[in-house]
């Protein structure tokens, strides 16, 4: 499989995963099916790919220009509507799909930034932004405190790690379809372990003598 | 009247309508006159036209480059300040102006996207985004759950319908100033009927046996 | 010192000031150190410079393209984490740093817009947007009502004043490094006096017979 095909496939899977997280949040908030489609679009398209493409200033964002990207969004809202993706263990399911999107988008964001010719630091930054942007926009527009700020969990750190690993692989010339899937899988496992074992990072201010 | 003049006129009317909705929300939230101007700008300029122009990647957004667009915004904040647009039946007045903006911007958004050469699906998507973006940004920045997610109403669906009708008319070569006003009027009527008769769309998840 | 060096220096100081305000808000909201870095980035980079650069459509925003801008953000989060910038008089400290950022960014925003060739009205508008954008994005993403809408204070008005003064100085050909610092200092003093003496602007609606 060529790298181009792989990028498209991973982008579509990541879009689907974030779109499911948006549709599930719409269920949780009691929104209707149109709200579900909109929140799925914001999470799957708007927060990640569109922000990335606007930052890269490469013309019309792919999500607007290529109708293909609407399919995973519509599919996500439909599967949630038909309860083929169940919302009865809602929090857990939402977190799982969100983690898939996070893992794929940090890799894709850095890769596309690198292809556009950005310096490595910018590639890491843009990869992480692409990964956390979808979830952040989804939560902000639904009037929730974004998941990225939940101190009971490790969310943005794996995104930065995945973006850094991707950029390093690109710099070393060893990035290919296997590396992309491998890094994404590694980041998913880290996010999963972080949730399971309740890993935490230090608070925003150092408090000697306190144990979290 | 040329199509260019009509587009400008409808854009200014739509900007004014959304700006009034922003200024009225500022009154409802107890903001000051500067906050009213800012929220009127976000609703009238930022959410609709600026997002559309950034997506189309056609240089500096019209709302920033053309000072003319500031006039309807300033006028809206002034009329609300002077109570020439009364806030005593606030919710209803806000909804009416919001509906005018919604109807005009779905037509304008699709038309401008079409002129830029986007494919039809993208034109529908961008028209709907232009229409719902102003209200969404207004509500999010004022820390309210956006109107688009209110399940007791049909809001984004008419925007999509208007964008689709505009794009179809453009594809068929029958789009002109009359068609623009006609589609906008039709969408306004649909939004009005939806509010009056409390139309609803299904919730984000299908629940057999429940009647809404 | 050349104007270019001065612009860069003032941009970095403004970025640092807004980044501190973001990190302090992260402490107040109980976020972790990664959340602090993200909120510092949004306040220091995302809201001001990135929005300005996207509006000006001049390619990849400086904050993404130039890794140098990450240093003041990281420094801000670190100083807040180590309590070298104390959070025990949190509200006051946050307001002070926010005011420094506001003062510098209205000058820088207008200057950069002017250099790009925008008309004077657009320069004022973009300067004020750059100044209030960082704080607005910081507050919206942290799920707070933005400071710009707090009626107990004068926030956006000084930003508009500073942007107008900068644009006037540029039009008159008397803008230089001294003028930049002078205008920023003047705006800071106005914002400080407004806070100290509880200046207010009229509410969004005129109510005869009421005294605020």
C-alpha cells in the first residue's frame, strides 16, 4: 500500500473515531440527530483536519473540499442513532473512540505538516494540535470543560509523544505505513494504560508535601 | 440589480440581523455596550463570513478588509442600546433576527463557495456552516449551549436545505437575485413554522417505544 | 534597535504575559501541568498571533512556524509551576499579566496588519482582535465567561484605543520603537486605572433613571 493510500485510510478511520465520540456526546447531552451530525462533524473534521489545514495555509481544507470525508461522519451519527454503537456504557465507549482518533491524528498531523515543509518543532506542535483539537472543539461547543484539561488522566501528553515519534521517524527517513500504524498503536496503548491505571501528571502548580 | 449588488445587500442585511441577535444576547447576559459590540461582531461577522472566507482561503476575510461591514454591526448595537429594537420580548425578537440571518447566510455562503469553484457537496456544507457559524460562535463565547443543539427546534436542518436549494439552482443555471431572495424567504418561513408548531427532529439516539 | 527587533521583543513579552495569565487560570481551575501548557499556548499564541496571522492570510502563522515563540510559553508555565509567579493573590496577578499582554498585542496587531497593507479601519479592528483574542480563547476553552464581557471593567475599549493610536501614528509616519512602547504603556495605565477606580462603560441597553 502506498503512503498516500495509508494516509487517507488512517485519516478516514481517525475521522470516524472522533465523529463517534461527537455523536455519543450529543446523546449524553440530549441533542437531536442534526446536533449529533454537527457535533460529529466538529469532532471528526473541524477540530483536527480543518484547524491543521488552516494553519498550513494550503487552500481549502480537505474536509470541505473532499466530500469523501463526510461518509465516516454520517456513518458515525447513523451507527450511534441505530444503537449499533451502544451508549449504555457511554463514558467508556466515548473514551475508547476518542483515544483511537487521538492516536491516529497526532501521527497524521505531524506527517502532513512535514510534507508541507514545516520545521520539526512545528511538526510536533501541529501534530499534537490536530490530535487534541477535535476533542477540544467538540467539548467547548457542547459547553463542557474539555477532556484535555481533565487532571484525572493523561491526554495531551501521549499526543505530543506520538507527534514527536512521527517527526523523529520522518527526520530519520524511516517513516512508512508500518511506522504510522505502529506509533498510533503505541499511543493508543499509552492512553489506555493511563486511563486504566489512573496515571496522572503533576498539577499546574507545585505543592510540596501534597501527594496526589 | 446586478447579482454583485444583490449579494452585497443580502450580506449586509444578514450581518445586521445576526448582529442584532448578538447585541440582544449581550443585554440578556448583562454585558456592557462594548461587550454588545463585540458579540454583535462575532455573530454578524466572525461566525459566518469570516469562517467562510478562511475556509475558502481567498485572502483577508471581507469583514476585515471592507470597513462597510462594520456599519450594520454598529447600527445593531446602537438600535439595541437605544431600545429601538426592544428587548422586553427578548427571546422572541432574538429568534426572529437570528432566523433572518440564518436564511440569508445559507444562501450567501453556498453562492460564494460556488463562485470560488468548490464542488457542489462542499458548497452545501459551507453554506450551512456559514449560516449556523455566527449563532454558534455567539453562543459559545457567551458561555451558552448553542442554539443549534437545542432539541426543541429545527435550526440546522433549514440551513442545510437552503444551502442545498441554492447549490441546485446554481448547478441548473437558474440562480439570480430573485432566486436568492426566494430561497431565503422559504427558509425563514420553515424556521418560523418550526418554532411556532414546535417541530422536532429525532434525538441523537433511536429509542423505540418513546414518543417525543 | 531596529523596528523588526522591537516587534519581535514586544511580541515575545506579550506572549509571555498572556501565557502567564493562561497558566494562572489553569491553577485556578485545578488543571495539571500539561493543561497549564495548553492554556498558556492558547492565551499566548493561539488567541492573538495565530488568529491575526490566519486573518492576514500570510501563510503558516508565526507561532507555528517559529519555534522561538514556544520559549515564553514554556517559561510561563514553568514559573507558575515553581511558584516563582505566585498564585496566592491569583486574581490580581492574572489581571496584571493579562493587561500587559493586552497593551502590547493591540499595538503589535495593528502594526503587522498595517505592514501587510490593510486599510486603516481594518488595522484598528485587527489590532483590537489580536489584543482581546488571546484572553477570550483562554476563557472560552476553560469554560469561563470571557473577561471581555465582564461589565465591571473596561477591557476591550483600551484595546481599541491602543489599536487606533498605533494606526494613527503609522498613518502620520511617526511610528517607531518609542511610539510602540509609549502607546502600550499608556494602554496599560488606562486598563490599570479602570480596574483600580472601577471605571465602567454603559450597559448594552440604555435604562433611563438608573445609575450604575
